[in-house]
């Protein structure tokens, strides 16, 4: 009886922690960026058929780290305008350091076919002076 009560209490604590931590985690993911050392880190999530965020603003000449992760399957990321090309695998974080040198709007897209709707999996990186 005591073991059952302890197990139920443990489950209740786990649920309570999840309810408290989930909103905090989702706020961090929604913000999409943090700092690592002195460089900004931008988290980019890929899933059928979208990137989040789909619009990214960077400063010309300022280094950033892009953290790519897939939530469902193998995707690709291609932004030839600023020289980024990488594969994104589920369960793996792929870090790419970039220092944009060319101001303007640079389109990116998934270059690994991921099903019907793949052609709309795109976004843009806006590099400001």
C-alpha cells in the first residue's frame, strides 16, 4: 500500500514538474535564440513542411550560431545567398557558425524531399547593415 502511494506521489510530482517546465521551455523555443559565449544562438526547427522560425534577422559581419534540429525526418537546409548548406537529422543538433557578409534578403529552403508540401518548406534570412 505504501509503495503504491509512493509511486502515485512520484507520478504526481513528475506531472507537476512537466506542467511548470513545459511553458518555460516553449517560451525559449518560441523566442528561438539565446547566447553562447558572446555569439547569439538561433534555434531552427524543421518539420514537415515548415521551418521555425521562417524569418531570421541577422546583422552583417556579426557571427551567429544556427542550431538545426528536425522533429520528424531527414531535412536539408540550403541558403546559398549566405553560404549555408546542411543536413538536418531527427534527434541530432547540427550547429553551423555563420558570419553574414552580404546584406539583403536571402531565401532558404529544404533541399531533401520530405513529401507532398515539400516545395513550400522555405523561409528567409534578412541580413541588415
